[in-house]
C-alpha cells in the first residue's frame, strides 16, 4: 500500500509525541533522542501491523515489535549514552541488562507498549486516514 506523502511524518510525530509524554509522566523528563527513536519504532510497528497476514498471531507480532524496539534501543543507547556520553538512560542496576543499554524488564514492557501502539495505529488509520483493513485490532492466539 502506498502511503500519502505526509502520512509517514505524521505517524513519526504521533509515535514520538506519545512516547515522549509517557516518559515525562513516568520519569519526569525525557530527551529529544527518545522522540526520534520512538517515532522510528512507531513507523516500523505501523509497517508490520499493515503487512501482518490475517490469521497470524498478534502475540507473535507484539513479540517481534518488542525485539525490534529492544534492538533499536540498544543501538540508540550505544550512540547516545556510550559514544556521545549523554547519559539519557542507564539500566545497569536492572537484572539481565546488556551494557546498561537494554534489559529484560524493559523488553517485556515493550511487548505491552507495542500492543498499545498497534491499537493507536489502527485508530489513526480508521479515524484519521479513514482506511481500514480486515483484521483490525483483535489479538489472536
């Protein structure tokens, strides 16, 4: 499906804004890099959500989204926290962390956040873009 020219920047902005606000509520602060990372993640979730075959497991989709988010968080952490030394986050005190950039707890959290992102994505397509697709929003085993 070909997307209109402004649709991807809109999705990027929505994903970035929602996550930025979530961090403000959760931690009391955020960083512009989190806006960029979450905007990119939301576009990827949108693409996976749009191309996921009807009848395939939504739980598997959420797991895939969680893995992708975790991978991108690791790469972003290496750049922003390690290479640039900005110290945006540090998971060193969490169990099962990798270089303080990712940890199991947040990978599990991304699984559930991805479900919320899928719902928001479906909402945007239905009510903003006025498009639908046949397997909208239900979680299948």
